[in-house]
């Protein structure tokens, strides 16, 4: 339509432009296109400076290298285009097979790239040194990736909790409207103080993950059996988001990262509230069927639905159904608890002994034994899970 409008304007009689309906329609279409420019202005094409000294150093280094590359590109492509026209076959009268040696020219185009690379390496080395300075940290947080959640342990404050995707499954399965923070919200964000040096120790329990927060210029692979370090000095309060940046399985896209940077007094208040709650668990004061089912549904959606399905019907032969299964219906609750505590060797079913609290495990097993028309009526309690841990000697770390 735009091409037709331009073509028509070009060929139209100028005396009839003002009152012509077609022109007014073209102008209206153009104004509608301009109305979308504010939204387009939010598009992100370049790196962001971030909110830490390291992130700004990385941004500055990026712009320096980009400047080098731009100058090189102009020179190289300029020489290429000049040569294409200056020495094209129709104008060049010499023997195309002739070659000429030029020692000094060869020296020049060897020395110049050397100094260019040295000019790039110097600031890059300085940034790398600062990125790997992990000394004298004020806060140390151990980050552990698992399919498909993150665990955060504040080593100096005796605080530990899991952070899982909070987006409801009905949004994921297109059974409800999506919110602004679709696939970006978590149940427990990381809380960190501003103007303090924070050290991260990143590892994994199963496969390779990658903990990535662009605003901090922090991206560290989480590899089982290894601890990778990173550091951040956050200067601005706010909420910063990241994501697992390593393909880690079917629910790789369901591992968002949310960091809340707060003032030191706010952080101290948060620590005082949660210190000593090593598993960051909500106290269970009145355990009943309704409480267990509500909590169990949430735990199931966060930990189990990715394999066993939204409705407990499983996914193919690899992930068996729980609906009507011998585990959830035929066996007794203690056998069900033992299976979740130990996992199943040789399968994708891992042990959840160190990933679920006694209350969460009791809730999800209660939910699995009563949802999807299983209707066993079994109510599993946290004390029952605790006793099974002791009986089979699976201790919660």
C-alpha cells in the first residue's frame, strides 16, 4: 500500500493534492505508522551499561572493540571497493598474471595488525583481571542449578531456599491470559545489598546450566562437581532479571532468575527475618487435607509437571503417568515417599531428598494421591516424611 501511495503522489497533479481523498488516506496511514515509534524505541540492539562497575567496564570494552572493527571495516571495504573499480578488467591493461613482491609493505601489514591486537588486548586484560577479583567479598551466595530451578545458599547467613518459576501452568499451556511477567517471575527472588561486593559460587546437581544476569555482566556455567566464581558490586537498587543460558532439558526456558537489589538496612531486615530458616520453609501450624492439596498443587507444578504432565498423564514412555498409577494409587504412602526420597536409578527421576522440605514433600505426595481422580484419601504429614528419611537414612542437607 505504501508503494502505491508514493507512486500515486509522484504522478498526481499537484493542484488536486490538498482535497484528494487518496492523499488524506495515505497521510493517515503514515501517521498510524509514526504512532508505533515509541514502542519501537524500546527495542534493544546494543549491550546495556548495566548497574555494576564491571558491567560498565564490559560495555566500554565492547564499544572500544566495536570502534576498532568499524575503522578496520571502513579501510578494508574501502580498499576493496576502490580496487574493484580502479582495476576492473575493462580498465586494467597489464598482465593479470604479474605479481610484485614488496618487503616493506608485507612488514607494514604484519606490524599494524600486531599493534591493533595489542591495543585490544590491553583493556580486555584489565577488565578480565577485575572480573576475576573475588577477594574480600561482603556477601557470598552459592548458586546451584537443577532441572529446573535454582537454589541459593547465603553461606554467611545460614539461609537457603529454592527459586522456581511462578508462572501458572494454565498460562504456559495457553489455558489462561498471559501476564506481563510471563515466564519471568519466581516464587523466591534473590535479595542482595547494594554497594557491597557479592561473590557467587555457581555449580549444578545434574546437567550443565548457566547463571546469567545481563545487568551484572555475570554469566557462569553451572557444572556438576565444579565451583565457578563470579562477582558483582550492585550500585543501583531495583529488580534485575536473568535466565539459564545453557540448554539443559525440556524445561530449559522455565528457569528465570530474579534479583532484588536493596539498601543495606533492608537487606539486614530480610536476613534477620530468614536467618536460621535453613530451608526457607513456611511454618506448618495446621496440617490438613486442604492445606496439603493447595501446597502440593503448587509444588507439583514447579517440580513435577514438566515430566509427569499438567494432568498427571505423563509424557510418552520416558515420563510415566501418575494418574491411576500403581505408585500413586496401588502402593502405600511410605513406598511413595521412599521413591521420591531415593529417586529411580537409570531413569530421569532424580532424588528429591535435598530439593524438597518435609512439608513440601508431604504436600506433593498428598496431592498426587488425591488429584486426577486418584482419590485415595491419604493425607501424608511432614512428620511421616521425616520418619521415612531416618528409616532409609536419607538425610536432608
